[in-house]
């Protein structure tokens, strides 16, 4: 999962010169162009992650993602609320996952799956003052605590295959299942490099999943993922402090490791988060945010009983942000929300984010020396 970023610090440094060499910018441009080219050429021939749940949390990146930050320690906290629903193959996949449909059963399910989540995302990070590869390096780790609840209700019908001479027997049953969990999630370490050249900013990152969170393959609701993952990508931010125009896009790919409990390995995921904003003042901005998510390779493993089915998700919504002083530090408050649509074999709905970040303030501009006259 990608880091929660608070990159609005550039507002306090309006008009400064480029911090890092332009020769390193080509790397960021190449990463961004590769992601955008893939998006333009991608098709709907994709698959779904295990349970329709991905490592990547769409929307984790947003406006000003690639803008360099002030050196030192920062702390970002986010309240995340989501409500999603699904039916058909997604609901059937959940019943397979929790063991409600035995291996000798061929079944179809007419059901609805509903889930809600209230999570706290906490991310401490450190930005190094010494340049790395001509850019600004930072490291961090994100932890999660919260509650999720899930319910599934519907009718299951199909056939049970028994040894000869009995053969196949048709059946039908009604299911109503619900559970919830309140606990900690996995840990998500991350490393980021950023470069600045005037109004153009570039970044590359790598992050991953350490599966230590609450997970039970027989439960509908989980906060942990149940397996490890690694994700890498790059991004770009255009920010002109004079006009207040800003646009950011971050794209990447996720490789999922095998789930040792279920022997299920999700395929490779592709994602793109973007944000656009207009600063109405040096402290306040409004704009739009969005994301695209698609899985680009099929699932595998002996525990995969749902086969390959197409998966896709798009989100779009508003945002606003406010920058304010906190003693000798700087505060940043961002509120955004997404409505999801064009979902294929994946739960969809809406989600909202409230992020509060505390970070080192930009150095104050030097006061002009008084003119001395005789």
C-alpha cells in the first residue's frame, strides 16, 4: 500500500529554484509515460483478486504526490470509511473462500454481499536532507487499526457429485451469513524518491505488505490480507504556485505472493491514482480526485476455484485541502470522497478520507537587509 502523502509544503517555498538536477528527471518521465501508455492500451480482459480484495487501496495517492517535502520526521493520520456491495460471482467467490461450498459441489449463487469499514491509517515517515541519486529520499511505514463488517444473503443452487452409483444430486439452500472484526491490519513499509524542476515534479516508489494483521480464511470480514505483496511505480505533479494550478498522477503495479492458508495467488494488479486542484489562496484548495484499477494477469494456485473472471474499478469525487501552522510545524488537512462505478466482479460503492498530517515547516524567507545611506 502506498504512503499517505502531505506534499503541500511547496506553497511555502513559492518561487524557489530547482532543488535537484534535471538529469534525473528523465527516469520519472519514463515511469509515468509507461503507466499512462498501459492505461491507454489496456482492455477489459482481466481477472479478479482473491475475494475481490486487492493489496492496493485505490485513492491512497492524491494531489501534490510528487512534490518534494521538508527534511525531518512527519506523521500522517487518516480516517477511512467505505461502504461497498456486490452480487453474483463476487458473492460466490466469498462462499468458496470461507468454505461454505464444498469441493464436490457445482453451484450458482443469487446473493448480495454488503460490507462497511472504518479504519485508522497511521504513517510516520522520515525525509532525508542528503540527496540520493540527485533526488530526495524518504522512508516510512503505515499501520492500520479499525473495524470491518460483512453480510451475505441469498440462495445457492447446484449439484452435489457423489461416487457411483449415486452420481449427481441437485440441491438448493438459503444462506444468511454475517460477521465483523475489530483489530490491527498489516504493515506497509515504503521508500520514495522525488525530483523537482520548477513546476515539474517526479517521483518513484516501492512499497509492500507484511502480513501480520487480523486474517481468518473462514471469516467474511478481514483487515489483514493473508499474504505478502510488493508494489512499485512512479508519478508526476505539475504545480504552479503563481497560478495555483495543480495536477498529479501516480501509477504502479502490484505483485501478490501466494496465500499459504488458501493456496491462492492473485495476479498482477495495475493502478492509477490522480488528483487535480486549484488553490484559491496559499492555504486553501479545491478540486477533483480519481482512480483506475485493473488486474492484468490471471490468478493461480490449487486453491483457486472461481477461475478467471474480469475485474475493473473506477472512482471519482471531490476534494478540498487546508494548510495551517502548528507551532513550529506545519499542519495539513485534506478531505476527499470517491463514488465508484464501472465495477466488474469486484465490490463497489463509495468511500471517504479525512487526512491530518504534521510535518516540518518550510524555512522562513530571509528578511531583506535594510538599505544604509549616508
